[in-house]
């Protein structure tokens, strides 16, 4: 992934991405006329509605005595079905499958899934209906000592502490957090072995939410979702950092059958109404359509009520291939894809040496969308369209008014008035 976000010196708290152009911050910005015209011409496309799907959440019952930790989200459309299979067996992971029939079903063989060779333990039937499949694995929680890091050009955010392997976490029974009304469930866990007591009062949570129609969440970054997407919010709460100014991050692994890693795209906008002071949207794309995507804004929050004051910049490392033996095994990924796969890895790190941080309230959250097809396209918000209409229309009205004043004044001065 060709993306690197670093703290900006131009803004109080900000992010410099790509070739050094400031993409989010609280400084003034003057968009070019060409950008304004292009955004105006494409804005109506973002208002088009998406297909409404019948969405259901189901906890797949496992063996007695084991935590219920396999969540199946099934989104049925007119002639297609999306399957999201989330699990905390091993490290948290999701398998995404898109089929060309509304009648495809998930089949789980628990005895095989929990065996040392889980191949074939997770299937979507009929197999010939599958149009796309991939997976994400969240392998490690990263922590860096950022106490003395003031170099914005540094390649690493600080001295790394030993990472927390998420395969060695104990995860809750998700049936207690399942909410059919909001189509959501939460995987919450903490390390099995915690000799320092860092997670004595803390936890790491993965909140999964599906959607039956288009819309936006109430809290920033308010990513535009459709019925073809599923949202993940990762929240680190109450854990004691190992340094006074620790930065946290995630190691994320993508899984696919193509030898190439997914590609990364950056979208820039002048509109930050939905995510204040963030002018960039990042997308990870698999192959050609129909394919999958991951979408997020390069921002996290250090308070539960996300706001500009609690926004943290992000840093994302490039995608690179990684060997399977160096990764903790995900049973659901191996059960569906088998052992012959191509893995790519990248890190996401949240925070900077200045500004707000996890140390403020021992809270950190970050959100992403996972889906199939064309990623949702942000249209200009009504507020920005109104501002642009006033900004572009006001000069014309002033010129017109000034011309009328001059014309009337000239007419009055040219009339002959007798002295008597």
C-alpha cells in the first residue's frame, strides 16, 4: 500500500499523506475552480440509492462449553447474496463471500473446523455461485513508545514494545451483545496471559454492524454505508499503556487467491462536514469487479464521542506479501480457503507525538467499511453545496448590481436640466 500519513507541521494536529500535500488539518484551504467543477458534475451520482437487502445476523452454535464466537451476516438481494463470517477463533477475522444467487447458504462442520486441519470446515453452497471471496485477519495489537519522537519524517512512530498477539486473547460470548435491531454484535477480549496487568481494567473490542440500506452513522467519521457493506469499529478501552505517550496500532492481513496484493487508492475532497477536518478517504481494492474493498478515513478518536478535538492522525504502512508460517492461524480462513493462499500485511498506527492521544482518557477507536462491488462515493453535502452556490453566485450578483448602479447613475447625469 503506497500510503504514509505523518504528523503535519502546518497544522496544530494533522496528517500529511502521499506526496506531502496536507490532506487533513485545521488550516485554510482554497479549492481550485477545476476541482469545484468536477465535484459539482459528479455530486448527483453520489445521491443514487443502493439496492435494499434483507439482512440477518446469526450466531452459529458451536460445541457445548465453548464460547459462541462465530457470527454469520447474510445480506440477500434480488439476485445475489453476501456472506460475512466473523469469528474470534484464533485472531479476529472475517471471511467475505459474494454469490450470484439469493439462495446460497453457509455450511459449518464444527468437528473439522476445530481440528488441526480445518480445510473444508466452512463452505458457502452452491460453490459454483461464488463470484468473489476474500478475508481480513487482525493479527496483532501494536504499541510504540513515542515519548521522545518529534521527527515527523521518521519511518516508525517510536520504539516498539512487544506486540499483543490477538490469537492469544480470550474473547467473550457474542450472544450477549447481539442486537438484531441495530444489526450489530461485539467481540470483546483481553490477553489470556497478562503478567503486567495492563488489561486488568481494559479490553479490546471489535464491533460489527451490517446495514439494510444506505446511510451514515451518527458519530464521526460517519462513513457512507450501503446494503453491500459491513462496518467494523475497533475500540481499545481502559488498558494501561507501557509508556507515558504510547501510540497503538493494528497489524492487518489480507487473504486472497491472486498472487498480487490489493491496491490502494486515495480520494480527496473539499468537504469535511461528515468528518471534520478530514479531507481524505482511503480504499483497499481487490482485483476487478465484482471484487471487495475496505474503506476508511485516516483518523481515529481518543474519546467515545468523536470530535475534531479528539481526532488522531493515522499512519499506514505499505502492503507487502507475507509468508503464512509467520502468522497466527485463523481457523475460519483456513477452513474456507485451504492452506494455499496469498497473504499481504500492513500496519495501521494511530496518533502523533503532539496533540490528543490515547493517554488522555485511555480510549481509542477507529472504523472501517468492508464490502463488495463499487465502494460508496461521497457526494458533496447540502451545506457545502449551499456555500459553493453562495460563493460562486455572490460575485455575479455583485457585478450585476454594480452594473445597474452605474447605468442608472450615467442616465441621471446625462439628462439636461435647465438652470431656470
